C-alpha cells in the first residue's frame, strides 16, 4: 500500500522534541565512530531560532546537520520520501519533518516553517531541493531566503563534506569516510533588505560561502 506524505500543515507528533533529544546522543556517537565527524565553527550557533541551510550531496546530510545543531530541528524534506518505505515514513513523522512538494508551489510547507520559526523553533533546509550529484549544478531555491526575510530569522550556512563518499546519490550501501561539517556565521536578513533583489542576494551569499568551504576542506 502506497503511503503518502501528510499535509504539511498537519500538527507534528506530540513527542517529536523528546524523540530528537533521545536520538541525539546515539546519533552523535555513530557519527563520530562511523564517519569520524569533525565540526568547525566560525562562531557558536545562536541560542534562538535559526534556519540551517546546507548543501546536499547525500541522505546522510540531514542526520549530520541535526547532530551538529544539537537541538530539535524541523527539516523540510521532499514529499516523495514518505512513500519510499514504511520505516522511513515512520522516521520522518517521528522527527516532525515538513513535507515539501516538487510538483506545485509549496505554500503549506513554507507557512508551517514560517510559523515554527516565529514560535521559537529551528528549521533545517537544503536549498538545492534534493540530493545532487555535484555541487554547483543546481540553482538554490530563493524560498529559503524568503523564510529568513519574512520572519527576520537568520540563515546559518552549513557546508557538509564527505557524505557523498559515505552514501552519495544512487549508492546502495554505506561506506566509511571522514565527514566534516563547517558552520558559518549567521546571515542577518536586515543586511540584504536594501539590495535590488534581497532574496537572490542572500542566496548568492550562501552559495559563495558554501562553495568556499567545499573548496577549502
């Protein structure tokens, strides 16, 4: 039986924050032992709500960003994942992922993410829109910047390196490799409001920063 994604406006599982906190210690241990996770910070992650925006070369990127964030995060995930497997569907629901459509305007998902930010929560997003074969081939979605500009919540750029070797697009099994996550300084939406196209300027700054980290690590 095909399992469909829930409406993005559906309230999340009541215990999702508890599930996150319970999963973080073992996930952190697995990341360190299995992939020798190394984390580099430009500045400490702000205590309040943030939009964590990372590049996306592997399905491992979400767990790695979640481990580094060390807090409950609602990730935006393409709605097709909910129909991939019953166990994956359960995982996505348990950790309050927000389904976002590739086929139509994701107004419900954006509204849910916006309301979650205003309520003091954090959002995780992959501006490339899905797992890609190579960095730089896909234009990042400006909807990420829209969330920041509309809510006033900063984007924290995140560069994930090494997950493609561990479990890249099309891979059928996990491999051991070193994974590095670089967390950048928050990008304040107020710094972009005077640009001709604030959203595009913000995404250009994100793209430039991530590209520099991937080239340097």
